[in-house]
């Protein structure tokens, strides 16, 4: 996350370094979220059983269950620790979503690259979409159960409100007005490109909202009426 936020934008390709970093972050979050419990295969268990009993009898199912219980307990503990560390980047992701989505929709630039306005805008679009995809992976890890006492609730509610606003703002495309910073490009080509970029942003936002409804329904309740028609 620090590379995404602090990559040197004065060097050539600085913006693309951030894009690659945020895409790598998304893959890491997806890997963490889909971690699987790995157990010893049957051959290993049988060999261990032979050494312990001197024969080839089947493994003791009670001992297997005890081992499994210990493994599950360890996996649950590790999962909570990893999720807690992953959730530490929530604020940075939420801030990035708002900032880059706004610049993507308005054709602005936050000096993410040293190229022209068009290139900088393209990078902003990629950063906005990738930040939202990262948040889609992060939402299932938040595990907010006590909505009245969890200190993360205000920040999550604020983000959900912003996601709803982004979704409403970009779903009107392809009826697009070209921002003044991009008007120097060919009208037809920039309109087509903006339509494509806003469609990517819309789809990513919609998937993130659907993930929010699945994992944080109490916090997303206020936005359901505005998002539900799009989901349906």
C-alpha cells in the first residue's frame, strides 16, 4: 500500500508503478481471502500409522479428529491475525477510491505521471477501478459484528455512501460530456474511451456494492434503495 501511495511520480512511468502496485495488492488480498486449510495426504498418514503400530492398519479416526481440531484452531487464529493486518489498509484504500474516482470522472490529474493530461487521466481511471477491486476483496475480511460499538463503523458507512454516489454518477454513461482537460483530443475517440473507462468503473463499483450487501448488510442498508435497481 505504501508503494501505491508514495511511488516516485517524477520518474518516467511513475503512474504505472502505482497501477502495478495496486493490482499486485489486489492479488495478495484475494490470496489471503481464499486461503485453504492444507492437511497431510493419506500416504503420509498411513506411513506414520505404520511406524507407530508396526502394521498397516487404518489411521485412528479419533486421533485424526483431534489433529484436525488443533489445526482448525491454529488456522482460525492465523486467519484473524492476517485479516487484522489486511484491514489496516482500509483507510488508505477508501481515501484512494474517493480521490481517484473523482479525478477519473472529471478528467483531472493528481500528478500520477509526468505525461500529458490524457495519459494522466487514463492512469487515474485504472487506479480508481483497481482501488475499488481491492476493497471488494477486503470487505469480507472486516467481520464487523457489533455495529453499535465497532470503531470502524463510521468509516465503513462513509465509504459505502461514497460507493453509492460513484455508482450513480458513472452509470449514466455513455451519455458523456467531455471534461475540458480532455477536450483537445478527438471528440469521437475520447468519448468512446471515456465510455469504456466509466463502464469499467461502474462495473467494479457495482460488484463492490454487491459484496457489501453480502457481508455488511446492516451498514449498507441506507444505500440499498439506490443500488438495488442496478443490481437487478
